[in-house]
């Protein structure tokens, strides 16, 4: 980062973790902030307003695009499917039903090596 950008970043206000006694209720937050706090609260009880206010201080007033976390969700799903299948007691058809994928997609996922070591072992067997 060049000197000019770091100077501009120094103008930003500090991020303040507002003490609990001073935080508003979820119902008092406007529009998107209320929705964000409710969503966080469902996953991390007691932290919805806190995290929302911290995020709002960093991103407030910005027009931005937030990429979807699909890459990490797919990696987790595929790892879950492999571990479940490797434990046994479940068929490809049952895995497809659990995940909403076709049996062909499940077969493709399960045919991929689970780890980098497995990938290297597969490559070595080619020669």
C-alpha cells in the first residue's frame, strides 16, 4: 500500500465496541441493521447487536458487493459427504437425498481425492 493510501486510512474513526449497557435493542435498529442483528443473533445468541454495530462502523455508508462464501460451503459439504460415506452405512443415493444433489454429482464428488496426499498417491500410480 502506498503512502497516500495509508495517510487516508489514518483518517478513519476508531472502531468502538459499545458497552452492553449502551447498546440499543434489536427492535431499535433501522432496516438492514435490524435484519443483520437478528440473523447474527440466531447463530450467536447475545451477540447480534454487538457484531452488527461493529460491522456498521467498518462498512457503514459504503456501497459494496459482498461475495458469497460458496467456495468454503462447497468444501465443507464435500468433506462432510466423504467422511459420512467413508464411515459406511450410507449409500450414494441416500447422500444425494440428504444434500439435494443428483447421484451422479455425489459420485463425482466421492471420486475426488479427499486430501492432497491422496491426490499425490493417485498421481504416482499413473506412472
